C-alpha cells in the first residue's frame, strides 16, 4: 500500500500536468523529476523539447545519471 507522500509523487510525475516541486532534502524530488522525464520520453516527446530545471549542478548531474541508468536498463 502506498502512503500519501508516494501517491503525491506519482501524481507529480504525470507529465500531462504542470508541476512545481519544492520539498526538503531526501523527500524524492529527484525521483519525481526523473520519472516525469522518462514518462515524457516514453510518450514520444523529443528529448530536445524537454526542459527540466534544478537549483544546483549536482542535482542536475544526479538526475542525468539516474535517467541514463534507467534508459540503459530499458535498452538491455
């Protein structure tokens, strides 16, 4: 069974709606953003049409690493 926070993360990862994420460290923001980008790609969105903003280079790098790892798993 999913808790309320997990349910909100799933809704926030839906690329059919606009979302603004703001939460404490370790709350799952990176996962939500990575899930949104993955879902956009699966829906056929061209990568160059996706804009995903973060406040730090470290967060951007972490999202990129997670997304590339997921895409690599799907390709295998």
